[in-house]
C-alpha cells in the first residue's frame, strides 16, 4: 500500500492512511517532492520513494534541492527504511533500494 507525501500538508494523511490498512509493504512516495517534508511517525512505513517531476505538456521539470533529498535520506537511514531515489532527483550517488519482501502489517 502506498500514499503520497509530496507536500507537508499531505504527510499526516499519508501516515494515517498507511496505518489503517493491511499491506505486505507500506510506502510513501515523495514524488514530485514539492517542498521539504518531515514525518512524525517513527516507522509508519517501510519504503520511501523520492522523485522530481519530469517535464510534461502542462508543467516544467522540477528537480528538488539536494538538501531536501539528503534530509529525507538521512531520516530514513536513522530508521532503517530503504530509500529509492528516482533519476530525476538530480546528480549524485542517491540510493536506489528496495524493501525486504518479508515485511507484513495488519494480520
């Protein structure tokens, strides 16, 4: 199960939604990351995906500032949450990790 946390205003909704259901893996997608975000839960999800916005017919490409991405990666590292950074987060050696398949929630 997944939820979007691309704006801080959506983070609490994402965390609440993930805590309510059953899922083998719970993830938050900060994509496209629109502003710096922070999460309240110690470990309300198992995987964090971070991305920018690819150019499309209605909006220009958006690459989040590296400090926003780094802040989320460090937060996830402190909680042993794998992080997958899409190629559009900008240059750098960003992690591209996947969650363990053995994670289960809500028996």
